[in-house]
C-alpha cells in the first residue's frame, strides 16, 4: 500500500472528475458519515449498500483498478484473521467483519484520490494541536521522498547483481540500505527545516483557506450524503 501512495497523490492533483472539483470539507464530512455508519451499524444490508456506494465512488473518480484492488485486499486479509479466529458457523458476523474495513478503506481511498494533500490536511490541522497537525503534514510529504529514494536504491542493487548473492549478504545489504535511508531522512529534515526558516516560516505550515470553498460539484457530494442518510434510515434496522 505504501508503494501506491505516489499514484494516489498524482491522481488527487491531476484528476478532472466532479469529485476532484468539490471542496475538501464536504468530502471529508461525507466520508466520516460513511465510515461511522459502516463501523456502528448492525445491519448487514446497510453494510452491503455502503460498500457498493463506496466502490461506485472510487470507480466514478476514475481510481485505477489496481489501487481499488489494493484498498480491498489489505483490510480483507486482516479481517480474515478475525473471521477465522471467531468463526462459529454463522455467515452474518463474518460478512460484517469483512464489509466494515473494506467499506471504510474504499471511502478513504476515494477521499485521498480526489483531494490534494494540502486541502485534505487543512481542516484536520485546525482540529489538532499545531505541532501534531504540522507534523502530519510534513510526514506525509516526506514519505514520498523516502519511497522514491528506496526505489532508486533497490533498482541500483538489482542492476549490480544484488539479487544473485546469498541470502546472508542480501540481509546485510538491506540493513545498510535501511541505515542509509535513516541518515537521508535526518539530513532531509534538517534541510527542510532550514528552508522553512529562510522562507519566513510563521509557525503554521498549512494555511490553506479554499478547502471550504463550495462549488457546483459540492451539490453532487450533498446528494450522495442524502443518499447515505436515506440508506441509514431505510436499511439501518435490517439485519
């Protein structure tokens, strides 16, 4: 999943669907509603409807099938462990355990794939303490730098025949590579901090204000929120 983050980030900034034009705040509220219902509802029919809606959102946002499959696979594998551990022969509880994380994962994928990270972190940073909000913002951005560095290092190792050496030597090379990444991350953070001060850092990193600017595309988000509310009312009591 970590390797898919650059693709998600690129899609969020270059997408041209109505979801990409909607404000970050309304999309964030919609996802919170979907995830809240998915986590707390006992209704299997409502869970199935929410899962179908989350999948439709991801497809309509033109999220690549590979990313959708990844968003479904990781929570499903973890949920299967709990299904096997608590299996009592009933399919209902097992289906709930599988649908809750997969629905939440698809909804979160749709959100991050349609919202550039500055807009996404802007409302979140205003609910958290300043140090935590700014730390999350910097960590998310720096993660892509480390992913790119690790990919280049792994490619260089393969070109130089690292895949044909004994396993012990490969473990040693992996340890050296990890140490290099740690040192690179430390040096990168120092350069970033110095650059921020040179450019007049005022204590608040993400000062985005347009995350709450409503557009016509937000009408579509509002209509989807009404559909989610209708699902909750009509299917919430079903088992």
